[in-house]
C-alpha cells in the first residue's frame, strides 16, 4: 500500500520524538585548577550550573568529588580538584556548552558523557547522597528460637 504523503512523518510523532530524544542527561567530570578553586569554591561550582542553565538545561546534581595529585602535570599544576555533575540539556546545545567549558580558565580538563536513560535515577541519587545508597530490603521472616 503506497504512503499518502511520501517522505512526511506525522507531525505529532515527530514533535514528541524530538522532545524526548533531544533532552538527554549528561554526566560531567571536571578537573579544576586547585589554586583557583581554593580561592572561591562557590564561584567555580556556580559557573558550571550557570553555563548549563544559560543554554536551557537543568542541573540535576553537582558536587565535589575529591582533590588529588594528578598522574601528570596539566598546565604546570600537580594537583586538581575533581567535580562531578549530572545535568539535562538539549542535545543541540552540547557543542555550545563544550565551547564555554573550554574557555573557562578554571577548568583544566573535562569529560561529558551521555547517560543511559535506564540508570539516570540511580546515578543522580548516588551523586546527591554522596555515595551512601539506601537500599530497602524486605523484612526477614521472624527467626524461631531453639530451646535446648
């Protein structure tokens, strides 16, 4: 059976598909210059959130991971402050966000990864709780005491 309108998809399906496909959750790992971070930690963290929100995204979780010695010097620095974040952003805006982070002098390196939608909730809750995951287990059946 031939199509009624060849090459044209249903308008509603395309709009919904673009909405759900384009809104992705990303994980960002950033290495800040420890000296610049130590001077104003709040400003370094706020810069990440502002960049995402300026492009129409939403920061889901953002926290300090750790400060550690680097495996090799980056820009003459031997220590770096690692920052972990999860955010939702339109896929078309990812290039602009990359550019903003490359221009930020406080960020020495960064990596952005698209998160599988099936594990978003787990990763974000883990980041918000700082690693302590609460798992509810079914209550165990009462144990009978053995009297001898």
